[in-house]
C-alpha cells in the first residue's frame, strides 16, 4: 500500500524568492544531496514533473532555479536532512506557496500500527528555517493519504 504525505506552506510575504528559501534550508541543516546527486525539475518542464537527478554543483542548480523563476515555472528540488537521507521533493509556486512532499525515506511514527508520517519530525526541522529569519508563514497544511 502506498502512502502519500505532504506539508503545504503559504508564506505571508510574497517577495521572498525561492532561491532565498533554498539557501535558508541549506543554512539550517538541509542538503541537496539525493543519493549523491541533485534532483530537480529542469527548465522548460511544463508541469510534466520529469525530475532529473545528476551530479551538478550548487551554483549550477541556483542558476536553474533563477531561470525557472524568470520563466514563472514551478520550481522543484529534492532536499534531505543532514546525513539522514530523509527528506522530500519541494515544489515552489510563484504566489508564495510551496509544498514539501514527504517522499524520500519518509519518517514514520514507530509506535503506530499504521505507518503514519511523523509530521512533527519534519516541522521541527522546517519551521526554524523561517522563524529564525523572521519569515512569517500564513498557513500550514499537512495531508496524508493512505
């Protein structure tokens, strides 16, 4: 049985750029390491979600993110927490919305009979990224589909 889980965020200030958020994630313990590669949505991906995973530098991915922002495309990048290989696919939309799909070695609650997502594990690692930088979150929505 497949379980889908995500946390959706709406940033209060729409002027915060995706590249700033990615840099903040990196500053506070998240990485772009997805099994030794960087996984992202390429420029020109018109909602096809054809993810690419390759060995590129942070500078190269930042240039891709900047191009996608200029083209008003959905920006997608996989991030993981430190050396745990736990993380997910982040999708950034131009209206201050971003979605963190918990699909990379999803953290689960061990005591649960059903394999429920440990959403607090993610929130304790995501929310400080914004709080420490005084970026206000307007809404947070967690969804899990079993």
